[in-house]
């Protein structure tokens, strides 16, 4: 649908300008008039259309979505009409991509569509969780509360993701630094000493010969390493496209010491919190279970929750089915069982999510305390080996000269 750039006078007599999505100029003009605007000029915006195409692969960031929810909660709770609230945020959005999305949402609202339908036209930005809770909020007349609940949900998800990202960033950066330093020493420093050793024609110790062999392979056979890396990446990519192999890789991932446990706890914290948010919005448990795993990459977790949804649909207990998966510890299963018996599953799921968030934070701290000295030792061993391989021949050469 093309975008049109317009200049108009709003109901308050102010001159405004912006973009609107419509099938034709006449439809855009009609939509603006329905919103109380006096159209002064309108034309098709080629630049806006170009920007829209370019931004197709760049979804709105989580923090921008959280800010949008918080602002909508504040405006709607203060009695600001929905159309006016969306228009205000579209014109003053801090993110250009979010501003373009809200402009499209406003166009759908001008056609008389409900907010949930207008948001569903942008599935890359507003996930099923967002649409379903908004639809429930419209039915109950508590749109402001839904926005406030969604803002709190995404804030917690953002904090959880930040902790996981911080936990994974440090070892990755240190490992890449170690690899870079090692490659630099082997390809730039060692060859200089290799030429000197060759001129002296002296016997070299075993560690030096090993390091020189590795250095020569990197300098003269680097394409072999490149081919090997590309082959491994291609193999992993193909494996992820085969469901059986992908499931096996996900199982192996969860069994990696410390990292696997951290990924599992982070996923379960996100899923249980999503479940709680959906249940608080009057979404059925079966539908909430199926919606909560959308976006989850680990097939084991997806199968566990979708399988539990099938059993719950037949009237069976959620806690009993999740206990069979062996993904949740007995204490968490017991908490969910108590929630089912008391009729407060959503509140208990919130407690479970809080428990896993605390576990993620504790695991991150534990991992940092273990990985930091380990990586320092590994880096010291690598650099020390390379340096020793240069120093040891010096003694051999002195002995050889004497």
C-alpha cells in the first residue's frame, strides 16, 4: 500500500504534516477528512515508500516497543482518545521505524478497524502475545491496563535478555581477543624468528618445531583453515534445517556445562512470564501455552509446552505434564501444582518467572567468577607457549656455538 505525504489543518486549527497509507489519493483524503482534518496538499511520497521497503527487515527494538506501551498506558489512562494517542506517538516517536509502523496503524484506525486489528497488520513488530492481550483488553474495556501490563512484561524480558547477553559477551570477546593475538604472533612474529633460526642452521627443541609448523600452516596454508571453517558452518546450517538433527543439537546445547543451564533458565523465565501475562489477560491456558512458545528456538522446550497444551486440552494437569519433560525442577512443578489447586495459576507463574530470573542472575555471577580466571589462564598458556618457543632455541643456539 503506497504512502502519501500530506499537509492539513487539524481540528484545533493547527497546521500539521505527515504521511498516511492508503490505496489512492482520494482514499487518503477521505481518511484525513474523517479524522477532522482540512487537507491543504497531498501527494504520493516515493521517499516514504522507499524507506518502508528498506526497513522491512529491521523490526522495532524491544526498548522502543516497551516505551510505546508505557506511553500508550499513560495517555489512555489519562482519557486521551485512542486515535489521538496513536497520532501523537507516531509524530513524535524516537524511533523512525516505530514512527512508520504507527503511521500505518493510524491509517487502519481511520478505516474504522479496532486497535488489535490495526496492530496485527504489523506481525514483525507486534507478536501474537501483543495482539491477543490487546483484543482481550478491548473486549473488557481495559486497554490502558493492558498496555501497562505489556510494558511491565517487556521491561522484565528486556532485563532478562540483558543479563544473558552480558553473560555471553564477556567470554566471546576474550576468546576472540585470544584467537586474534595468537594468529598475530604466529603469522607476524614467529616467521621473523623462523628465518633467523634457518640461517643459523641449529637444532631446535620440539616445542619450537611444533610452533613453527603451525605458523607455516597459517602463513602458507591459510586457505585450508578457511575452507574448514566454511565447511563446519555449512554443516551446522544444514543440520539446523533437518528437524531430527536440529533437535539433537538443541539437546546437546542444553547439556553444555553452565551455558546450557543458563540458556534453559532464561528460556523458562521468559516462557512462564509470557504465560502469566496471557492468563492475566483472560486468554485460555491451552491457547496461552501454544502462543508462549512462538519465537522460542529450542525444539525441546517447544515440544514440551505444545505437548502439555494438547494434554491440558483433554482436561489433564499442566504441572503433571511438565513434570514428565524433566525440564523443570521438582520445586517449580510443585509451585505450579499449588497454583492449579488454588486457581491462581497466573500468580504462581509470575513467582516461577521471578524465581528463574533470580536463578539466571546467580548463574551469570557464577559463570563470570569461573570463566574469567579460566580464560586468563588459557590466554596466558597460549602466549607463554609461543614466547617459550622463541626463547628456548636461544639456549640451544648458545650451546651449539660453544
